[in-house]
C-alpha cells in the first residue's frame, strides 16, 4: 500500500499526488515511470515519475482524469492509499551535454517534460522549452519549467496565455532561425509528436519522443505496449519509453491507442453511474 501524502489540483481534471514510495524514490531517474493499481479490482496504468521529494521518500505523480482509473485515482484523499505500485520502470533518459536542447511538451505531457528539462539543464545544456495547452486554465507547471530552462515559450490554442497556436508552430520558427539546435525532445499527444518528427526530419535534427502506448504489465511480458521502431517491434516498457522519433511508426501507434476507446468509454460511464448512486 502506498500512502497519499499530499494532493493538488493543477488545472481542470489535472491532479498532482505526492505518494510515499521510498524504494521507488531511491532509484528513480528522469524519463522513468511506475505502473499502479488504485485498488485490487482496478486496471494497471503507467504514470511518469515527475519528481522525488526532498526527503527522498516520496514520488510526485501528475495525471489527467480521462477514464475510470484516473477518475478513481483523482478521488483519493490525503491519507488514502494506492493498492500497489511498481517501479521505476523503463529506461531513463540518456542525459548528456548536447549543446542546445529544445523540449516540447503538450498538455499533461508537460509534467513528463519537466524532469527531462531539469536533467538536461543540470548536464550543462542550453535548454529551450515550448509548452502548450488548449487554454490558460489547462496549462501546468509553467513556473517550474521557467526555473529549469534558459528560454520558455508558452502557447495556447485559444490565445488566452502566451502565443496563440500550437507548440509545433514555435518549433518550426526555431528550426528556421539562426541558433543551431542539437536535440529536440517531445512528449505529448501522439499526433503532436508525429508532427514534431515531421518538422525536424528535413533539418537533420536528432529528435527523441517519449511514447505512451497502452501498457499492462510493464516488464515486456504481455506485449501490449509494442511499437514499431525502424521496422522492428519494440516494447515501450522495457526498450523505451523513449525512441528516435524519425524511426517511430506513428500511424500504428495511434491506431493501437484507439483500439479500446469504446470499452474505456463504457467503463467510465458505468463507474460514474455507480458513483452517482452511492453519492
């Protein structure tokens, strides 16, 4: 059992939990994740380890309430418990001094971009970040990102904060500019990462993405998270979650992400009906 030590709502349907997990916290590195079950009857879901608290005994998880499991997780109170959690999983981000690194984070993906940006900055890189959301009310971790980056661009679809438009539009301007870019790292919706890959390819800029396929066991046994990279099957849980963006089959990734949408929708509707009867 893993105790919830603190809880904060960062935006509409976006929750931050600090969870007591000393063994995981002691080994966690940027880019890694955990897989958890809220209760014994729950499904297993992956969540990125955003940070480790100063005491070294707890990890911070940030997620969006979009389905039954994340809804249940978001309704936990301080002092409540997560049934089980395993990690850190996945290969950590390969951090070194590249020179100029551009981090692109979309939506709740900004939570995953933050520890990576911090790590690249600590390694001596010049870090430029581009973060975005549909509106200012959905934007998260702006202050945290500003502290660990040399430059920060903020975008919103509706223009309510920062630049009006998409993060990829700013990236295109930077690629066309006079300042060389040595690495682009993107995390967010699959379609956003695909566009990033398409933008950087003609410029020959090395680009990494952190993939978010369906994942179950997290140890390479079930194959649910398989993705095609460079024409070969890879498992995001043990071979990733980070891959060369120019080698990822994004069409296959997005098709697999849509496989269970109907079942996920029904599960959420049943959960909300049950909760409304109880409430």
